[in-house]
C-alpha cells in the first residue's frame, strides 16, 4: 500500500510539475504573442492573478512540507511569506529613486513624510537586487530557525506550537503597523516602478514574473519531493506518527523538525517575494492571523502529505475566491466553509485523493490480497 | 563504585519523586554484559520509571546511573542514550503504523543519524542483508512489505523487538513484551529473547510469571521503588517478603 501510495504521489507531483512547466512557456507566450482581440489572448490582469495564485501555491506547499510530513501545524506561516514580501518591497522602494512624490533619491516617500533624515541601517543594501534576493530567504529562514530552536528544544508541539506561531504572526503584524518600525506603517510599501530596470507595468515584465513564479514553484516542488522521498522524509513521517519512538531510536527529533521548519519558511519567503511585484503592494495585513489559517485550509482542501495537492488546493480555492468575491461577494465565506466541510467529510485525502481514486481503479484489484503491493 | 567496573548497567542509590511520591527510592542493582535479567514487581513498584531513568526520559533526583561502568546516563538525552547503544521497547507496541515492516526496520538501522546524512542515505548491501536477517529472526519475512498497521498485536511486538535489534544495542530494555499475547506467542517470544541474550544484555520487565519462569534467568523484585529481593525465580518465590508483597494485598 505504502509503496503504491508513494508512486501515486510521485506521479501526481510529476504531472503537476509538467503542467507548471507548460504554463511557464504557454501563458507568457499567449499574453505577448497574440493580439489583444484574439480569443487565445491572456490579458495582463488575468496573468497577474494566476501569478498570485502560484505564489499562494508555494505557500501551501511550504505548509504541507511541515504539516503533512512532519506533523508541525504552523498557523503563522503567513509571517514568513510577508517577511519575504517586505524584503522584495524594500528593494522595489529603493528602485523608485527620485520618481517618488517628494523626489528624494535616498529616502522612500513615507520616510520623508515622517521627517526622517536618513535611511535606517536595516534598509542598507536593499538597493542591490542580489542583497534583497538573499534577505528574502535569509530573514524568514533565520526567524524560523531561532523560533524553531526555542520551540522544538523545549518540546513545544501540537496545539501549543500552533498557538505560538499564531502569536508570532500577530505580534509581527502589530509591529509592522507602527510607523516608527520604518516599514511604511499601515500603508506598507507600494507605488513600485521597476524591477532590475524593467518597468513593472509592462507586459513583458509581467510575463517574466509569471514565468519565474512558475519555475520557483516547480523547483520548490521538486526539492520537497526529493526530501520527502529520502530517509530524511521517512524520519519526518516517523516523527509525525510516533515522536517519542523516533527519539528512542536515536534520532534528534528537534534537529529534523528545525530543518523542515526552516526550509519551509524559506520557501514561504520566496513565495512572498514573488507575490509583491505582481500585486504591487505589501502591507501589514499580510501578517494577519486569518491569512495564515486560510493557507492551511488550502493545504487541507488540496490534500496534505501529497505535495501536489496543496498546490491544486491553493489555486482552486483562490480562483473560487476571486470568482465569488466578484459575482457573489456575500457568499464567499460560506462557500469556503462549505468546501472545507465537504472535503473533510467526503474527501479525507483532499482533492489529491480524488485524483488518486481515479488512478487507483486499474492499479489495485478490488479485493486486496495479502500483499498485492509486494511486486514493486 | 568498584561494582560499576565490568557491568553494562549500574544503578546506585537512584531516587525519583513526582510531587512527593517516591517512584524510585534508593534503587540499586547491576546488570552484567550479556546477561538477561527479569524485573518483576507489583503495580507502582517503579519498573517503568526505572526504564525512563535509564533511557533519559526522566532525570533522577539523586543517584548514579552508569552504562558500561563509566558513562553517566543522567547527563544525556534520549537520542544520545539510544546512540550509545541502549534500545527500549515500550509496553504498548510502538511501531510506525503507516510504514512497511521493512521500512520500520531500516529506519532503526544503526548509523549516522544526522539530518544531512539522512538526506543522502542509501541502504548498503550489508545493511540489506542485516534487514533480511532480522526479518527472519522476528519471523516477519512473509509480511515484509505489509504496512505495520495490518500486523497482529503479537507481530507488532516482534517488529518492535526487530527494530531494537536493527539499532544493534548493547543493552535492550523490554517492557512487558508478552502483554496481550497468546500462549503460543508468549513461548515464541521467550525463545526470541533468549536467543538475543548473550550478544546483547537484556532487561525484561514483566508481570507474567509463567513467562518469567520460561526465561529462566536471574530475577530482581522491585517494591515501592527499591529492590526487595534478587536471585533465581525459585529463590525469590520462597522469600517471605516477596510473598507478603504479592499475596498480602
């Protein structure tokens, strides 16, 4: 059973990767190469919308790595996503230069507005793309590492861990709302002009951002697949199912959890960094606890412990959200709640389970013999 | 201290109390290398707490716990103690239900347990042979690809013993291995444990007197956190204090 399950999960990942790679080429091509009156043309706003979904999919994937495989339910993963977003936002702010309202080459508008005379030290270096790109991974990773070090060493787990991750993102939200933090207060960072010298509003830049999001998602997915199929992944699963047994086998449970948690935060940070240039703004509401919980719901709906399921879940749910909020705005939360209930009741393995059931029929005989999967 | 030299496990004056309740009270005993020892005692005698102390789950308030005569176990945590070569089998079968029998055993195989080494770990031919060998010992070769959840209770107990063997420990602590087993399974388990002793030291905690008789080894009787009597089963059964503890309530 397990070998077969692994196979099917790997197949789901393979198909998902393939679809993402096709989209990498096809969507930007359809946007750039077809005339805007063509039926095949993908308008910029649709591409940006799906680019956003891809970033959410990465966030859901990062949650699946720790929740689905290691049993760590983080209800504060939006914090790492938002930190990555702020890192990118800071770079984009510095790129505005003299084109801001106050025309200050050094200081972003909100700092001029607050009568600040010089750039705070933690903004240094963010005018360089390579530095910002590094920070986008490093800051969420470092925070997750320190947080995990304290939490996992003191053996905080289960709901207690979930609650403190929620507190973490809430505390960060309150901090980022403050003007004197130097991140633009409740307005956040916005009015971006260009990235690496390319105009953020142009079709080709948007197409490139979309393609990069696809590639980042595919790369994260394959990295997670490699990890979960290694012995490291088996140990993670072992920790999820019987933590103390694993400890008595001689594995340092906290080290494995810390690795998974830190890597997961880096993926979330990267997702946030790709999200910001596509939506054009980052503000403290991204730290809102509800955002993190919503991301967990995407993973649950998609099917945790499958890697590809949460990606499908994030895209389906967010597509539904966009559609409902424009057509039937009052119904969206009911629809989400209903979907969550329906999946919990009828699809315990999420949408990925649907895919598996379909794939299953020809593979496994209806009445399983003693060990039909021994053939692998 | 001179007693510690040459022993595999040495406990001296170990006391543990939980909220005033003395679970272990000045407990002292030693186990020799290659020896199998049965520990019996009524409920609350401190058998499981003793195992918790040896495996690092519980820190003693006072006393020495030495492994191989010189290694102080009270300073180490569970993972370090396991890596030193002390394996523990829990009272309730504790295997990974969602993994196959083979996966359960290969996860327990001795070797580098760091995160990095795990990422690139591949089973070696020698380890493959070892897994096969263990499967034979625990009689689960036909079930090798079955997920552990589908094993019977007795088979799960054996699988857990197999996982301990894969760890290649110097000392095995086995907590009530035959609880809930049929008579045939109990006899087979006694055989299995006896075949393990010699190469490894084994400490078995058990309630089942028939099983202890079958093991035919030195017995330590615990009562209220300390040693009440020690010797062959016949010797301790004749001990007046043991009879009082077992029959007097």
